[in-house]
C-alpha cells in the first residue's frame, strides 16, 4: 500500500476499521457474559476514531477521484457492515489504485 496517496491511506484505514469492528465479536461477550468491561471500552474508543477517519478519507477520495454516487455510497456504507470495509478495499479501492498506475 502507498501511504503517500489518499487512496493508500484509505485502504490502510479500511483494513484497520474492519479489524476493530470484528474485535467487538470478542469484547462484547467479555462485557456481557463475563462482566469484563475494559476491553470493550478501549476497542470501542479505537473503533470510533478509526470509523471517523475512514469516513473522512472516503469523502476525500470521493472528491479527488470523482467517484459516482453508487461507488461513493458503497464505500461509505461498507463501514456499517461487518467485513464491509474488506469488500470495499478489494472491489473499489484496490481496483482504483491499479487503474491509476
């Protein structure tokens, strides 16, 4: 990944945001079944920041790359669905990066 480009940064944060989302699958049972609240608190805080950064980077790339409405909505909605950012990375971001070379 090329972190010097807006798309490269979006790809990185898409993966990180997706991982943080999936970590809730571990921390939620800890919180509600074993009454261990701290991991969920920290994962939630990190996930919140990663979510905000992902959305900001999506809007940056929507503007710079002039993505159409459908592509823009898929990229933004991907952060709301488990595994969605991984899908967006594979189908939108990776192909956009390859096509720009």
